[in-house]
């Protein structure tokens, strides 16, 4: 494979307003991704999820999307036929959403959902073999009793376990890119740590690219290699994850400062003073 | 101000019985902020729900402001203690404008002059009287949570029970709400009981806290102990380690 896994330049997503005009929710986002862990952080409404969804080609029908470049492994996502995109989704790009309660089929046993995913990718795999792969994968994401979970319905497993099932379902297809949209926000901190370990191990061992979308700056700085900070549909800062504490953009600094810390000051928390200048189009901050 | 003794809460009966809270005793003084932390399913929210009468089967004693939750005057009890829920969208009536939502407890309790009080409450939480005519969907998440706080304060309670009051909000908005709660607490002399999975929030807000697991209190400690990392129990130390 040559070049980058993901190339995005001047991505714009707009939605139609009541008066017929379009309001841009993503305004000129650009970045590239290799085989690494890239974090996208920002508040709700900053456009981070829409950016991830654009790459999957799963924006709502009402969205108007344009980009100078929107490529996954050389495939132009905007002009690719629906058939090509369908093949990419699932087999080469996987997505994990925030809450497994809503992303698993509630009336289908967990195991059958994973088997379905395996056989959709390769119909030549027999049912028995697919079941074995599914159980092995459940074991790989550290589910202690994979055979019980295989037969369980989604409501019979806990949130952390459901999220591991989602990860297993994505990973059986061995995607090259995983887009994880707030994959641990609905989980307890201790479960979160376990899910992150699993993701980390898989990214490293399988040499995948990971886009990790989160509102949690601390988490992203610990977990990712590189971080993109989004504000009002734009990338305002791009920084090595370990240097996030020294971020230069006042928005990033403001977000870091307004978080209470276990050992932090007890004075009133600094609140974010939003400078209207942050809204000006930068054409992609560097 | 808050006395909880040997509280047990369970759901279901016979073989289906699940014990959500087991033999919990907590005492919170006037003007204090007490935190309840633990993982999901540890029973922390259930304690607040039992106090408010939202968990039907419980035993033990709950008394707030000297009024017994079971045998005391219900109206008087609810004038003393009010609750703020996690999700401000789910806890505000979608077809009530903000003014109605805030004034409803006053109307039920026949408190006069509710319109003027609603305006004052809106100002106290950092909104304006013009917001009275807005619907919840017209407000941001942070503004909705402010409205939930205003409604909880409309009966002039002494105690607020706060169930994950900021976990649905962005950190920038969380900071505003936490500052607001601390200011109101000081101005109105309130007592708080705050449920949170976020130890940093609890460390910032609460003088004392209880760590819960599997329906039981693992450890009660003060803020200094939490901040110095000298928690006695391994479970608490693991929780702190996973939080920083």
C-alpha cells in the first residue's frame, strides 16, 4: 500500500435551514491518517462525528457534503459507486458507536450478529467455521465466558460487554481503519480502561488506523498518538497527544482549564470565554 | 440534615429479587456536600431515588431536615428536598414552556406570586425572564440543566439531591453548572448529596464522599483523604487510579 490510509482536504458538510439556505456544520476540515491512533476532540456540535461519518459515507440524506479530497486508501469516497462503498464499509472500514444498546440488534442473539458479519464479508466461510471465528474473537476482546455471550441477547450483557461485542463484530472483518465514536463514554472508568487496552493492542498488532472521536481530552491525550481539536466545524489545532497539556490555541487551553481535577483548586472553575474570532475561517489551522 | 440508617433497597421478589442497596447508613450535616461515587449498578442513584420515593421497596430509615420519608408529611418533605436528574432533556416536559415547568411545583403547593418568583429564579440561574416562554428543545443542554436546577429550587428547599448533574454536558458547560451550584449553595445555605461517576467532580464539589460497590458502601472518606491518595480500600485506590 502506498500513501496515506485517509486523506481529507477541505471537507464541508452543510444542512438546509428552514429558510432554504445552508448552514455549514463542518467547515473546511483537513487531515491525513496513517497506521496510527488519531484523536478528534471537541464539544458537542463541533462536527467531529460528522467528519467520521463523512468518511464512512453514512451522512443523513439531507446533508450536503463536498471536499477537495475525501479519500480512503485511494478510493474517492464522494464519487465511489454505492456498491464500492458498501464493500468498503464493514470489510475495510469499521465503526464503533457510543452506546451498544442502540447499535446491536436487540432481537438477535449476539453470536448470530457476529456470524452474519463474518459471512457477509466472505460467504465462502461455512456456518460452523464462522461460529468458531466469532467465539475466538469474543475471547480476543476478553469476554470471559464467550460461549454464554455468543448465545445471549444484547439486553442480557452489560454495557462494557456490549461494547466489546461491537468491537469483536467490527474486528472479525479485519478492517484497515476503525472509526470509534465515543466508544467508551457510556462505560465505567475501570471498564473503559479495559476496552481501551483491547483497542490499543489490536491497532498495534493488526497495524490498523484508528480515528478516536471523543469529548474527553484527558483520555485522548493518554490513548492517542496525535490529536485534532475541533471547534465550530473547523480544526483549530493539531498536536501530538503527549503535548496536549501545552496546546497553544486558547480554545484547547480553555477546555483543559475548565475540567475539575482530583487534586485541583477549589476556587470557582475557569469558564470558557468564547472569542468570536475563533469562528473565522482559518482554512485549516496548522 | 440527611439521615439514612440501615437502608436496603430491592427490586423484585423471591428468586428474582435483586438487592440494589444493602445496609447503607449515611449522615450529612447542614450545609455539607456529600458525594456518592461508584460504577454503574453500584446502587448510588438508587439511594437518591429511594429518598425521593421513586424506589418502591425499601427498608430502613430516611429522614431529611427532620422529616421522615415514610411517616412524615409528604408535602413538607418535598418542600425540604428536591432532586436534579442527569438528563435535562428527559426531565423537562417537552410541551411545557420553561416558565410553566418552573412554576408547576409552586402551583401544586399553592405558593403565591409564582410568576415573579419564576423570574427571580431564572435570573438566579443565569437566564433571563424572557426564557419563560421558551420550550426545552429551544435551549442548549447546559441551559436545560439550569432550568432543572431552578425548578428544584422553586419550593425553596434546604437539600438538593443531584444525580450525575453534569455527566451529559460538555466540560465547558459542566464548569458553568458546577460554579452555579456552588454559588447557590453558599447564597441559599443548601445541603447537597451528589451522585457522580467522576471522582474529579466529587473531589471538587464535596467535603466528604462514600465509595460504593455492589450496593454497599466500601469506604467513607473526606476530601483530603481522596486528594492525598490515602484511601484505605484497594477498590477505592483502583477507582482513583483509573480516573486520573
